[in-house]
C-alpha cells in the first residue's frame, strides 16, 4: 500500500456509502484487508504506510501505540458491519498486511480475524493470509496463528544473498526465510508464499539465480517476484542520487524476469499474474485475485483503501489520526471517489491485462483495439487468444506490460 493518498470527496462521519454501491452486493465476493502499520526498522527501499517506534514517538501519543491497535481494527470491522448492513455474504478472503503484522502478538492477529468472523462470518473455504517478516516469527507463534484460523502465510524473503539483503536493509539472515517455510508447513499452513525482489543495486544474474533456487528449494506453493522500484523520498533513492549505489536499468530487469520465468517453469510453477507464480490453482492468492477482478473489499487500518460497488475510499494515513477518529466514533475514511463507467473500464484493462487470462478485447475502444493489433504484430500479445477475443500477454509482452497497458487504455 503506497503511502501517498489521493484527493477526493469527504467520507461522512458514519462512513455510509451511496445506496448504489450496495446494489447487487450479494453477487460479488467480499474480502477484508487489515493493515498493520508498524515495522521494527524501515527498509531503505520501502514506501509503504508503516512506522517504526522512533517515527511514532511524540506524533500520536498513546493512541498510536501498538498495544491497543488490534482493538482499533476490531472497531473498524464493527463499523464495516454497520455500513454494509445486513450483507448476506460470508467473507471469502482476509489478508493481514503491512508493515509487519508479525510485530503484533499472534493473539492480536487472531483477535482481528475473529472480529471478521463474528461480524460477517467466513466462507467455509475462506483464504486467510498474513504477511510475516522472517525474523519475527517462531514455531509457537506460527502454531497460534494456525490454530486461530490463518491458513496462508507470506514471508518477505527478497534475496538469499547477504550483500543484497544489506543494500535492502533487511534484518534477517540468509537461510531464515527458507527455514520459515518449513516451520509454517510444520504448523499446518496449507499455503506459503515467498516475496522476492530482483534488480537490487549490486545484484548479479548469478545472485538472482541463487535466490530463485533457494526460494524454490524451500517448498513454497507461491512466489511473488518484484522488480525493485526506487520510490521517491526513500533512503535508497537518496543513496542512488548521491552516487553511493548504482541504479539498475530496465534491460537488467528484463533479463532477471526471464531468468525467473525459466526457473519457475522448470520447478512446476506457472505464472497467473505478471509478478506471481503458483504450483497449482489452489496455490494462487485469491485475495489478490479479488482486487484484480474488481470485487468488493474493505481495507481496515491507517491509509488502507477499500472498494465496494464502484466506490473507492481510503483511510487517514497516520496511526494517531486513525485511532483518534475511531475513539470519537467517526469513520477513519479520509476521502473517496465514485468511479465512472470509464474509470472502471480503464481499471479493468490495467489489472486484467496483467493476468494470465488477459482482458476481453470487447471493452477496448477503437484506438485501444488498433494498439492491440500493433502489439500482436510486435509479438507482445498471444495470437490464439486474440483470435478468441482476448488480449493476453506473451512472455515478451510481460516484460513490457506497463507499456502495452498504456496503449490499450486509449
Ligand atoms: C508490505 S511489503 C512486506 C511484508 C513484510 N513487511 C516484509 O517486508 O517482509 C510486501 C512486499 O512488497 C515488496 N516491496 C516493497 N517495497 C518494494 C519496492 N520498492 N520495490 C519492489 N518491491 C517492493 C517486497 O517484496 C515485500 O515483501
Ligand atoms: S519490513 Fe516490509 S513493510 Fe517494513 S519497511 Fe521493510 S519492506 Fe517495508
């Protein structure tokens, strides 16, 4: 969740949605994202809405403290119940993300999940994920999460090489994320993800191969691999500007992506979104699929975004402001926008084109269709899928996904 919030219209104090947002809601899957805005230290590349203890000191007082955070999220889940009314939908997915959710006690994460269950009910086959930092879990912690209803866990591994972890300011040691996969399996987690980053300054192709081998060898059923984004305002951006570390160029990113695709294919992982691979359909992250397919989700926590029936809103960013709003019985919503038909069309193209199933050609306008024809001739779109009425990226197209998307939305 990027830390810069958009502008928008005001959210009413009771958080009420325009009635049209709830029309047909029963037909759409509902997910919950629960944000935990705390980290032990800040990684130099990270722009997420998260705070270290030092950053919070003096800015939110006791209200912003980690100790009472779970209760604040529970309060927002109760608000969600009031806003969504007698919504008959059991929740399909819950995703606790951060920040570092595992900086909280396992009991706090279980309490937040229990609130979703109490207020809405969980579908029998609900996917319940938490993100976790490898150095903030142990077997007892994982067992408590599993017993409390979590069935999927996502570890931030990033790299297997010490010098890469150092540039990224990661605090865990090489080998620890792989060990976490075993501990999670022993605790009974059905689904385990490892996040990797490629293109870190100083990383070589061989370093990246070693990270892929280590990740695959650990036995997760899902891997996310992201090109390092140098976000403005981060410590990493400042170091690159000062010339202390080199910037990675796009050709290197493309080479690393091809290396990843080859390693994953060989190990039995298939891509289902440009940055995501799984060993089976059951291993895919259903929660992210809800986002990508424009379903409904409620995001609780500071800076969290929500989407219900074409209305998108976002919460106040700072944990102190978030706690204060809930303490006063107000919605923590900071702003919202009602998506127009055109906004939703563009959003569908942006998100669905990155999926293995691609996007229907029928929602493209004439300029977008012409661009799809050019992308086809350039080998960026799959000919058989195009023939069948869909725009689906080829491997070469995946390397240039952002550019293809930009052309197709016209
Ligand atoms: C919310 S973060 C992290 C979860 C957890 N706090 C961790 O770091 O292990 C989710 C993932 O986003 C990715 N990420 C964060 N910032 C990034 C950046 N600037 N460029 C590429 N990937 C990034 C990392 O792979 C990270 O694991
Ligand atoms: S631990 Fe994760 S969320 Fe926290 S600063 Fe590092 S990448 Fe960002």
